[in-house]
């Protein structure tokens, strides 16, 4: 046979920025009969699960668990801290920052957005201006998306804390770590983050369905002043339950808890610093290849400065408009699924077909990244996209170094 032979048999590879690849250990842990939710193993597992989540978030403070995706965790964080009519500041560097703002407005909050566009990190000077102008301290929280998954920008969360401290501004610092958790280094307590929001289906390697909110004493104090908090989203009983059902406001997400246990075991057996270092190294291999492909004049990395690139996701574009074609080619011909572009062009705008993203979060090895890059290069070649030569060599060197 010659011509368009499919090479998609064998194990498929989902390289989108969430849900991420699920380890066999997690799948096996979830494949079991329904457990008792009134006594036994599941209930005994909870203190260890919450302790290991806190350890991963680098916090000594509370964690509340929700049967929810990331959007649910966003809502939980806001529902406990921001009353209707209160103001939140949102420095935005991508679609997810705007999504969290829309949710805040839906809950009756006022939002002040500083929009840094789709390819730039926060400009601390502009954030400082907004905070300085707020002499009455109307801003109750800053909604800070650590890694915006649409643009793949990684923002300087500790820098934002230093700014708030320098200006003596009391707003809570609330960080969306949904994409970065277990991928990019993050230290909740050392960085002075008051509320950390995350979910299980990205760096945590568990199917979507559980969200987490960690909150410190400052956030708990704000919670205590709220006129009302909905029973379901209230983090008080979830953080410190008297009864097992209070962890979840009802029936436990039984199988997700087993999956989560297995995932946390993998992460802690590797060591969180090693997990971060592995993501950093693999990300550098991906950037090395992309930078060389870019020399061909068609492919471009969305984030110019490596200091602001996420280690979990990379947003790219093909100026020929062949991004969608590339995704289709690698999926159909190789069994390799790349992520769609998100929030980079309006619906109906043909430019949408230029954008795509690579998810490189969670259960990811050097051979997977080399396979990902090799697959992309095969697609560029098949689609006659001009690209710089030597990209795979450059990636291999980063991996080998
Ligand atoms: C994935 C993601 C979300 C949304 O999570 P869902 O589980 O899709 O609701 C929010 N913020 C960031 C940064 C994300 O990566």
C-alpha cells in the first residue's frame, strides 16, 4: 500500500490541555464495585487525602472538596468570599480570566478587568495603578489566573502578593491553579495566596469531576462576614466536617476518591519538586522544537518570553491557517489528538483555524513528548507547512541534557 495509510492503531495519545492522560494506576483504582459510604475504607481514606492535597498545594490551611469541574471550584471560591455588590479586580491574560470574571458578575459582584490581551503576562505597574487608585479599598479580591490555559501564559503570582503588601492593600489574593496544579511550581503559603482553586483533571490526572478550594485564615475571616453563603457551596463544613457526608454536601464521589488516592500516591512517590522539574524539562524540549519550526516562518509560539510560558500547556498558531488541518491530520492518521485554540479568534472568523494547543500536563514522559513532537512534524510535512529543520534534534538534546 502507498499513499494515505492510517497509522492510528495502537494506543491513542490525547495531548490536549485537560482532561489529561489518565495513568493505568488511576483507572485500575477506579475499576471496582460501589463501596459502602457509611463506614469502612472510603471514610478512613479522607484524612490522608486532604493531607496529601494540602501537601501538594504547599499549604497548612483548609481544603474543601466539591463534586464539580473547575467552573464549580471557581464558583465555590467566589460564593464564600464575595458578596453581591462587592468589587473584584481581574488582571486578564486570556480567556479563563474573563470566564472567572463572568462568573463573579453572575453572582452579583462588580468586576474591574485589566485586559493584557491574549499574548502578554500581567504588567505589574498597571495593576499597581488600579490598586493605588482604590483608596477606599473597594476591591475585595484579585482573581489571579496563574496559568491561563487559552494563551498558555504563566503569571507572576508571588510578584502580585509583593505588590499587594507594598501598597498595603487588603484584597484577598485568589489564584486559579486549575491548569498549573501539579505541573508548574506553586507554593500557596510561601507565596501568600489566600485562596487556591483547582480541579482534578489536569495535573492531577483523574477524570473530570472533583474540584478543590484551599483557603487560609484571611479568607476564612472574610467568609465569616458574608451575609449568606449557599448551603451547597459553603466551605466551612467541607473543610472541617463532623460527619462524612459534609465533606461533599451529600453522597461522596466514591470512585473519584479512589482515583485521586492513586494519583496522589504517584505524585508523592515521585516527589512534587521532581514533578515540577519534569514538567519544566519536558516543556523546554517542546519549546526548543517549536522555536526551530518557527524559523520556517509559519508556526509561531503565542508567548514570546520563556519566563512567562506555562510548563503545562503551549498555545501555537500556523499563519497559513492550517492549525485545524494539522489537528485533524495527527488525530486521523496517527491517533494523536492536539488541543483546539481557545479564545484566540471570534467564532466565524477564519483565523480560528490557525490556532492549536499542546497539553503537556500530568502523566507525561520523555518518550511521549518525543512522540508528540515527531507526530506534529510529520503533520507539518504532510500539509506542506514550511518549518525549520532540526527541531526534533533540538528537543532530544534538551531531554538528553
Ligand atoms: C480547565 C480550566 C478551567 C475550567 O475548568 P473546567 O473543569 O473545564 O470547568 C478554568 N481555569 C483554568 C486555568 C483551566 O485550565
